[in-house]
């Protein structure tokens, strides 16, 4: 009897421990360690959260759970690393021990967790990285917001609120270690930089909490009395500010704007609807998107991109209802044919031909009725094509624009006709982002491509014998890949003064253009260039031909780095003529068609959808050449 009682007590203890484990890890079930017995469970998703202190991280876990509840054959196991890299490393090993099929991770530290993420990814378990991007592309998908853009949206709104008169703005700075906060503040300052009549007073809290914000505002009463707007970069801080401003009796005088815009009592949206906040810029959490993409990855569907940058919205009392209904508008795909008008920039390069092919092929698979117009590098012809699509009454318009600017008017016409526009491969820059003239951008990260090209140069072209001269052969003037590749390249160049740009000219992304730039240089100069950075392969190959015609040996006398990594570029690397090719992937058809179908289901579109890209040089070109499909 005594023994039976002991066993009973042990059993109760065991059950209590098991229950506690489940509660701590927040999992719906406790799967077997080897993942063997998983009755009724098709897939287990492990979620490694950096910490559960920050509000939005809790919101992310809640959103992930709410989403998985809709798919009963999916189970989620959640771990909390409590802000410790060591614990997060251990958590991931435990999750793998449980037999997870996919890992979602919000890393404590993007640098320190990078190797572990790569290890899991290389082992064949798909990894979705959230919120903080790790360097390189050794993960399946990254989903996160653009905090700098969020800060810019808040800044532009405040500038508009104050108008030409300007005014006094108090900027609240929370924890200096908050990456999110620093990026938002950067964007905010960037947006108000050109308004000399806005006077900014900075208040440093040292913490991102409601209480610290409250205390600071009360203590800074004399400053607050003279201010027009207070900017707080999180909902938490904003709540403290709202309470303090109320207690100071200044509610009718001082406007408060924040970022986060979470749903829930006393969060941003609630505070806007109560009139306590003038506006909030929503920071999308991404849980819904993470589960959506996780399912696509687990079902091995095509069209999963490499990075999804979520869209943030400015929410005011005037548009709150519209925004809330947008957030809840998604419906199931009815599979109907979608009529799409596509304005393609031209046929300037092999890259472009592969891009057009990929779009045409994917359209058939995704039941898209595609009407493509090729503009031969003319913005006027693109305007005509877009207006034609509007008249035809297509469901969606897609544009790959020849240049970045000058699109506002025609995009407004599409918006007025109720036709959403997607930017493909190249983006536009519009006067007022809040007009939401485009739904999303799908394509490459051109800035990163430029950075990669310069990083390769830094790591592979020695400077022991002196400074190295670079010739830059650019694409057509005003095109987003021209501008952004140039910017990214210069960003890394600025930290490496042993290299400098000696000559820069436009080759318009064509073979002939690349030849011309080298020819014109040689007409006026002796060859004294150490490195050519060509912004695409066609121009690099043209430059190589011209160099050879002048007896200059490519790669030996001058290193040549280009962007695109087409099959021709691989052949040139294998021949020992091209030194390095940074990939820009034209095969975006499936991803684009998936985005179009999502749009058709009224899903909220991300801000940017970025494709996967690598860097190749002569050392590895031979291993990859047979696998190149463009
Ligand atoms: O927009 C992408 C760029 O345009 C490619 O790098 C280039 O080859 C093309 O013409």
C-alpha cells in the first residue's frame, strides 16, 4: 500500500513536471524525441524566440499560434532563449531532438547565431529567420520589417502635421542597444532632415519601458510644455507618454506619434482610436506570413522567395477602419484566371531574355492570362502600355521600369481605376509613399549586389604594391539597378581607401555599351586600370572583347567583376577571363505569380520580396556551370 502510494506520488510529480515543460515551451503537444510517433501530425514547426520580454515578440508567438490553430496537422514547439545566445543554441539542439520539420528563429544576435542557422539549414531542415537578418543566404527565408522605413513614415507624417511653420518635436530615445529603435530613429531623422524649422529635442530614457517614458516626460515638463509633437518609437513608450501628457494637463496641446501600431488594449491602434495618439506606424509582426510560407516550404511549393520585407502602414483616426478591414480581408484562392498586363523594360541583355522567359512560363502554371508589352527602354512606351492595360481592364499590372522616377501620374491613373500595380525586378521612387501607388516590389537587392562586388574586390585584389584604380561601367542612367548597385559598391569602398574609382561611365547594360566604355577610355588614356566593375555581365563581356582587341589580358592585367552570373559569365570565368560574377536572379516568374495570386486573395502584400543570390568566381565556376539555367 505504502509502495503504491509512493508510485502514485511519483506519477503525479511526473505529470506536473510534464505539464510545466509544455507550459514553459508553450507547445501544443509534447512530440517524441525522435519525432517518430506523431499521430495526426504532418509537420512539427520549432520556434526559437530570442526572448519573451518584448511585447512584439509575445505578439509574434501569439500570431504564430493563432495561425497554426487553423492547420490541425501542424504542431508548434516554442522555446524562449531569455536573451541568451548560449540558451538559444541549446534550444535549437533541443528542437532538432524533438524531430522538427522546420525551424522559425528570431535570433538573439544575428552575428553569433549565423553559424548555427547555417548548420541547421545545411542539415536539410528549412529555416525561416525572422526580424533580424543574418549575413549571407544560408537560410530558407527571411521575414522582417524595414525599421528605417517605419521611422521615415513617422518623420514624414510629423513634418506634414507641422507644415511650413515647423515646430518643436521631442524625440524619445529608448535603450541604446535596441537595433529596432536605432533604425527607426535613423529613418525618423532622415525624414525631417530637410525641414530647418523643425526643432528636435532629444530625451534619452535608457530603457524602452512605459514607466521610464512616463517618468521622463513628467521630469521634462518645461520642455514638453513648449513642444508640439512627441515622437516615441514603440507602443510601450507611447503609452507612458500618453499618461504623462494627460497628467500634465497637456493633452490638447501636444500631439503624440509612435511606431508599432499593435492591436490590443492600450496598444498603438487602440490609442489612435481613442484619440490619445495622433498616429501610429504599424510594424507588421510577420507570424501570419511565417506560417503561410512555412506551409508552402513544407509542401514543397514553388514561388517561395528569399526575403520578405513586410509593409508598414501609417494609421490615423481618418484611416483606421480602412486599415483594420485590410488586415482582415484575406480570402481563399478561387483558382480563377487572373488577367495581368506586364510592361517589360526591353531586351537589352541575356539576363532580360531569361527574365521574360521565366515570367511567361510561370504564368501558364499559375493560371495567369499574361499580356506582355516590351518597351525597348522607352518610358513613354511604358506609359502607353500601362494606359492600354487600364483601358483593357486587366486585374493586375506589373511593371519593370526603365528608370526610377516619373511614374506618379500614370500610377495614380491605375489606382483610380482600382488596378493594383506590382513592381517587378526594378523599383520606382514615388513622391509620397503614403499614396500607396504600388503594392509590392519583387526582385533583387541591388544595393547588396553592389556591396558584394566590392567585398569580393577587397578580399581578392591585393593592394600591397599600392592603391588600385577601378573603372565602373554603369547601366542606363536613372535605373534602380544602376543607382543602387553604385551606392552599395561605394558603401564598402568608403571603408577601403586602398581602392578608388578612377573612371565611371554608362554602358546601358548592353554588350556594345561595355565595349564602348573601354574603347573611349583607351582613345584618351594609356591603360592604367586595375579593376573593372561592370554592373552587368553583358557589359563585362563587351569590355573583355575590347580589352583583348587592344592586347590587354582580362583577369591577368585587369580583374573584372560583374553582376548577373549568366551562363555566358560562367563560361568567361571558366576560360579565365571574367574574375567574379555576383548573382542577380532573373528567374522570378514563380515568385511573381504567387504574389499575384496572393493579391487576388486580398492578402496584405509585403513591402519587398527579395530573391536569392550568391557570389561566384573562377575558383568555383566549373562546379556550377552545368547547373546554370540562364
Ligand atoms: O534590372 C536588372 C538588370 O537589368 C540586370 O542586371 C541587367 O542585366 C538588366 O538588363
